[in-house]
C-alpha cells in the first residue's frame, strides 16, 4: 500500500470478523475485522454512559460549524468552492456490553474479543430505539448544536441497511423534525447497499451542491444502522449508531475533486436475504478477499486519477495482488513494515469503533469523528484524510478530504452554552469567511 | 390547476385505487387511481405478448440515442448543456391477466376494473423473473440498442421498492453485465421510497453529470418493481415492469434547471412493514389526500421557482385546497373544465399503464415512454413535458423536461440492423451536434 499522499487513513466498513485464533497474535495492535485495523487500548469504563462522560470528546460533538452558506442564492453556473463536510454529529446508544463480560457469557477464552478483536465495548439498542429514532436523534442534535434553522436545509438523504419497512424511507420519518418550520421542499430519500449507503449519500449531497439543482441551502447526510449478529463468532462484532453530516461549500473538510475511485461487483459475501431476520448471511473468507480486491481496485483508480507521484512502499512488487489476500506471510510483513505508518495514520480513527462496535453505514464516519476528536483543528489544518468505504455485495470507494488551513477559525459559530456568562456580557457570535468577528451582548 | 405552461403532463405514482363505485361513473374518461387519471380505451388483445406485437411502439424502444458525450473529458468547472434523458428503454413481463377475466374470477360486476379503473390488462411475473432479472433485462437492452460500450457508463443507480435483500443492492447484481468490459468504476447504488425511487435516481444522475465528480461518461437510471396486492379491491391495480434511462448532456429531453418543486412528509398512507410479505398496507383515502396535497405543494414551489406568468385556470379560487380533495362537486367541475386539456396533455401518456398496470417506480417513466411512442420527434420538438412523481410515505417532486428543437436529428446514431444493406453500400453512421452527417461503407 503506497498511501504516503494522505496524512490519515480511514478504512472501515466492517460486517464480519476475520476468523483467526485470537491467542495467536495476542496483544498485537493489528488484529483485523474484515480488513479493518483495530487497536488494543486501555480498558474502558463500564455501565451506563452519560452525555457528559468520558466520551464527550466524540459523542454529540459538532466538530465544525458554519452559517456562511445559509440560504444564499446561486446565480452562476459553476461549482462552489470546497464542497464537503461542515459539521458532523455522532450518536450511539447509551447502553453497551463490556466485551470481557461477553467473553464470559459466551464461554470463550478470555481475550478472544478484547485482545483478539481489540474491542472494549459493544453498543446496543433497547426496545425503545430503532433505526428511525437513532436518525431522529442525530439529525436534531446536529441542527440544534449548529444553530441551524430547519428551512436552511434543502436536501436530506439517509444511508442504511437496517430495513424495517420495504417502502417507506427513514427520510420521510425525519420530516417530522421539519414540520414546525413548514419546510417540506427537502430532496433525497434512502439509499442502500450494505455499509456503503452513507458514502453514496455523501457523494450525492456533494454532487447536488455542485449542480444546477442546488438552491443555496445545506444538505444533510445521515447514516445509521443497528448491527446484530446471530450467536457465534460474529456476535461480538456488532454495534449500533448514527452519524449526521452537514454538507455545503467552504467546508473545513473538503472532498477532493476528480480523484475518487470506485469498485462495484456482484458478490454474495454478506447479505440479508431473510427479510424477517435481523441477521445477515456471511461468508467471512470471501468477504475478506472482496474487501482487499476492492481496496486495490479503488486505490488503483484513485492513484490513476490524481496522477501524482507516490513514494513507494515496501510491498506488492512482483506479487499478484489477489494472491496476497490470504497470505499470512505477506500479512505479517505488511504489519511490520507499516506499523509506524498505521500507528500514525489509522490508529487515531479507531477510538469510537473499539468502544461502540460496528455501526455499518456510519462506521467509517465514526472513524472520521474519532480522528477529529483527538486532534485540534490547528493540528489537522492543511492535512489530507484518505477514506476507504466498503459495503458488501459489493460497492466500494476511495476518496480524500482536504482539511482547510484555517478550519478552526473561518465560518465558525462558537459551540457550547452561553449560560455561564454574566448578564450584559459581550460574546463572540460568529467568525465569518473573511475572519471578521461578530459580537453580541447577553441580555441584562 | 394552472398548468398551461407545459405541453404535456405526466402524473403517476399509483399505489392503490380510489374506492369508488365503478358503475357510478361508468364510461367516464376520468376515473382515478390514487390521483392518476386513467382513460377508457379500446379493448386489447389477450394471451401472450411477443416483442414484435402491437406494442412495439413502446416495448423496448430506445427513443433517443447519442454517442456525443462518449468518454469526453471534463476540464471546465461549469455545467454541461442540456443534461437529461438521452435514451429510454421499457420492459414489461410477457404475461398478463386480462382485466375482464379478472372481473369474472373475482366475481365482481363487469366493468369494475375495465371501465371503473380504465384498465385493460395487468402484467405479472412468473417465478422465473424477479426484480433483479427485470433490471438486468432492461439495462442490457438499453445498452445494446444504443450501441454503447459497457465502459462508457460511469454511474448506475436503481430505484425500487421491491426489496428481496435488505443489504445487497440490485445495482451490484447489474454489475454482472459489466464484467466482460472490466469496468467496475461505476458509482451509485439503490434508492428507496415507494414509487419515488426512480425520480430520486434521475435527479442524482443529473446532479452527478453537472458536478465535479463527472468523468464524462454516461449515467444509467434504472427503476423497476413488481406491484402485487392482496386479494380484494386493490389487486387489479397491480403490475410489473422496469425502465432504464440514459442520462447525459446534450439530451433531447433536458431537465429544466432551477424549477423543480419537492414536497416530503411523514405519513403512513402506503407502506410495507411486514417484511415477509409482498403486500403493502394501504390507507386509500389518506393516500388520495396526500397525493393531492403533495401535488399542490410541488406545483406551488415549481411555479414560484420559474417565476413566470401563468394563464389562469378555472378553479381553486376562494377555495381551501385541502377541502377540495374529497369534494365530488369540485372533482366533477374540474373534470368538465379540464376535459379537453386532459385529453390533449395527459391521455397520450396512459397507453402503457392501461395495458400493463402499475409498475411503482417505473410508472411515471412508462408514461413518458407512452407519450414519446405516440408522437414523432418533430411533433414533440420544442415542447415542455411536465412530470409529477409521487411516492407514498411521502416523497414527491414536480419538474419539467424540455424537448430539444431537433431531437430527431442531432447527436443521433441510427438504430436498427444494417444487415439488410447490400455489401459495399454506404450508410448514415451519425448525425453530430451541428447536424453534420457522417457516413460509412459496409464491407464488400
């Protein structure tokens, strides 16, 4: 893998786990779940999560926000600048199973899930939550925390594979949130192919902003899923959650143009033909092959498209790519050669997945949130984030996000409550796209 | 309804029938099926259809075709001209039930389905066909008849509510068709909200062509469904079929920019919560109300957006719109007042629906095919086609297509076989976008 061009790499659309003996590489920081790299981290807390608990750095944080494109009218037939992600919200269930408890309950060796899979906890939904409620929560939070009005949104699309109605879209359920505003002119419905739906929605939203259909309003991309597996090896790889992203121009996380590489193929590696069941049918070995092949094909297209010079990595010379997918020798050599690169570029993105598990469509965007939560905007400024999104079946894309040089300052509305300010205090209301600061005064 | 601005009107996303006594308005040309206007036409044939039968004018016809955008590279950051539908293919099953036979079988009054609903026949699939096979057929036909290479397609999205797998998209099944070409870089997956999926796919495809993601290749929009209802009043409103559309610039049917009006809302008028069943849950009266409300809201937005002067129609003055939806008095007045307009603008689009039934997502595009099949390109040249697409749940949009002035000639590759030409004969190979004609000679 010659991925020197990106400063960060997110790879995660996990649907089943690699069947390996967890003891074999006990303690390794490189266990794999369907091609995703998981890391062993310090033990987490147990019990019930609170919003203000230790995970506040990820949970519910609108990482970036702006009001600059609000209802602006499009008059020119060209693409707006830096279309991408303006704000991002993550929601996961308050309940979780500690993986050490699950190991005991399942009667497996201690460490099988916590060391072998590198998982600490697995989020799950009670009977009070389903795919609709997860998405309602994450969308309302994003809009409220970004101080948006509901009529400033012109498009909302949902990527999910948690199908509880074969006809009615989750999107239409979310229209309840818009009712009071009277805004019903909101394009986009639901889109589905395994874990890829969120990525398809993101691409569609960005295309919309660049097209003549755009009316100057924001797009919202929502992805959510509840990943539940039958009793057995795959069960500890479940999870649940939702991510909402605000998409528009002048974004601190801009989608790089003309570079994305896609690979689609007809395979039955992971699918859900039993419509009455929550559980998927999974061919684990096949899915790993497919994941690697998709990664190679997407990467080849991505590389071809950017036509840039790459710094050569250590492997894949004089070796047929397909033959390396199941080779333990190649696997170990890669792990060794890329350990430093992995620790530097991928490990920071695994914070949430280790603590909540697999969310299907939101997974890779949970990785993005994890990365953003662990570095300041100044630290990330100007860097490039590589993303590989895989959905079984299969649909996969590789693309990159460019972090703006001044992501922390421009088009920025400060977050958090103003309640603690004394009456009559002036406060920073907004920093506009020219770094001009606007202030308001708290009522006396 | 003040729809004078459009020369043709297509309205059809039927999911259930209006519960009326068919005898009450026997012979009327204005019976409604969920807000769609159906007409009584001459009795059709019975038995098995053949591809070259009486319906050849619609079945399998690639109405327009062009090779002009083939693999062109996009270098400017502006929208290409006239993005829209370049070619259109319709597929429906070879078997059908004659509605007079169904009346007898169901033991209802003669005329209930044929006169009351205006339906002649209803297509159905045998066990050899499912949603995947319907879409495979219609896509292969479009590509072959348009003389396209599989690698000239850069996007393919499927709109359907016939869900036979909760994770794997129909789109990935269609990738089998691309295998030999080696083209796997094809964006787009499946999209779902009742009958609206095809329209969402069309919008997404057009946005893609106008965005920086476009690589100069064609987009394919596919919609297909098998509409099956439980025994009872709704059963004769079923049907099955698929439509594929080729989308790109310089289209003879261009999507008019900046005019589309959308209305989305959370309602349970038609939905499929029983995942193990093919049958929907339907609240007929509610769905009619929703359809009309969506029509009014979309129309208001459409009208506002085009900001043009409208010739005033006969009704809706001093009347609350919502109150008119269930008023027989208003209904009859509208029928009378708009009869001529309806016969002129909408009736031609109902050819296929009367003979095949409700196709869900492809329905409104079957109306488009019906219209195109009954007029020459010269007759349609320069006209504007209004489209209202409704999917329960609900998602609805109104938009318009502009027929190019010279749709029959420019960017045109003649269809059909050249086998009958004598060896050594020169033949028309292409008419380019400046009406220049290019010829080739058949081998001796």
